[in-house]
C-alpha cells in the first residue's frame, strides 16, 4: 500500500479515536453528579479511565511486539471505545457509568500501538517531530469533540454525545481496517529485557514526568475545573468551550514544539511546561470568576501541549525498533497512573477540603516534583534529534 495513503488512514483513525473518547468528556463530571452527589464517588468513576489504561497499556505493548503485529490490538481497542461510550450513555446509575468508564479505560490501551504504527512510518531521527504532529492530530480530535459537547447536550440530552462517540469508533474501525501493516518477526518477551527497559533513564524519567503532568490535567481540566466552573455559573456550553479551549491551546503548543525544540532544547521546554501548568492550577485555586478559570485552563493547555510530545519522543527515541511498542506501553502505563491518581486522589481531597484548596495543593506538589525530576534527566543521554 502507498505510504501516503497509509499515513492518511492512520490519521483518520487517530482523529476519530480521540473524538470517540472525548465527545462526552467536558460534561462527564457533571453527568456523573446526576448519578451520585458524592464528589469522592465522582472522582472514583472518572479515575477508572486512568486506572484501567495503566493496567492494560504495558501488556498491549508487550503482546504487540511478541506477535509482531499491532493492527489487531488497534481494532479491538476501537471496538471497546464504542462499547464503553454506549454503556455510559445508557447507564441508569453510578454502577453502569463505572463499568462504561472501565471499558473506555481499556480502550485507551489502543494509543500504544497507534503511536508506534505512526512513528514507524518516519525515520528514527524524526521521532520527536512525528510524535508532536501525531499529538497535534490527537489534540485536534479532542478539540473537535469537546467543542460541541454542550450543544449536543442541549439538542438531545447527555445520551446524544455518547451515541455519537460510538458512531465515531465504528468509522475509525473501518478506516484502520483499510490499512496494511507488514508483520515483523515475533519478539518473545522476557522479564529481564522488560526490566532493563524500565530501568533505563531515557525511558523511566520521561515516563515519571508524564505521570506528573497527567495527574495535574486529570485533577483539573478533565476533573474538577468543569465542576468549579459550574459553581461559578457556567452552562454545559461554557463547560464545553472551557475544555476545548485548553485542548486547542495544547494542539497549537504541540505544533510549536516541532519548530522550536532544536533551538530551545527539550529540557527547557519541559521546565516551561511545569511552570505554566502550576500557574494555571494556582490561579484556579483562587478564582472567583469564570474569566479566571478560562485563563487557568489556557495555562494548563499550553503546559500540557508542550510537555506531552517532548516526553513521548524522549521515551522511545533511543529504543530499538523491536522494543519500541513495549517501551511506549511502559511510558503510557506509567503516565496513566497519573490519570487515575489525578481523578481519584483529587476527588478524595476535594470531598475533604473543597475543590479550590485541593487545587492549591496540586499546584505546589506538581511544580516541585516536576522541576526536581527534570533536573535529573541526563542531557547527554536524552537529547533532541538532529
């Protein structure tokens, strides 16, 4: 199959994959509140998305390298995207919503082989740029999805967004079905090779840093900022705009990374991302108006958009092709722990002390840990591509 056609089909798949996972996200916290009034329970429901992808992503990476074939795992994952969305839309109570969110968490394991399939279409020296462009496409799908959530809710209630998510997953399934992937020689996994991969600083440190950034974003943008915004008078449409704005800025900053990474340096960009994110969370912690929440979301979107492609590219840049899916599975499993903890721990803290005090604690912890770990990255071992 023509390389350009394969790239186009993978791009369509990625775009619709993220539409399927995010079309209902802006108002998912407030939808969950209609099933239970307990913020800790809301946090637990939201956390299932991170928990189950943390569990599944490394095994998916290992299995794909073992089989020498990534496409079947992508097709199964796209099926789960649709099933999980449909179940959440049809849920009668908190338990049904919990099960649906678990399934979408499992579906998020698809991102492991999708990233590697896309990056394998480019030479190794372009891996950071390739992942930056891929994340621009992913952000684009999320922006497209989240920008219309509020209007969909007004048109057909909460269930409409969930049903359209399922439809997007079906179209993505057939787009991916049309691609061709040459099977590679199977790579039998061994605990020693996986352990040595996990112990590599150029894999582990970017993974831990991404864990912190995902903790922050799932405690805020995809967690309790929509609820804070609602308390300050935001409608479903405003909540939708709030999330999509952060994602749009994340997409723009991801593209900016491809232009400036060689001149500015990857480490400086990561430092900047943590400062921006902490500023955003800190502002939200003292916000008294929707305008302040919008500015906070803007800082969070810029910070996340800068850090994510750099850290992703770092994690696989010096890993040989036969272990790249496993390395990406490790990277994504580690940062998924941050997604789980960001939703769950922030829910417990918000229930105990209130949303804004929780945000203040989150800003301090994420900034401190982020800066300290970034200092430990070996600039000689983990470098930007020439």
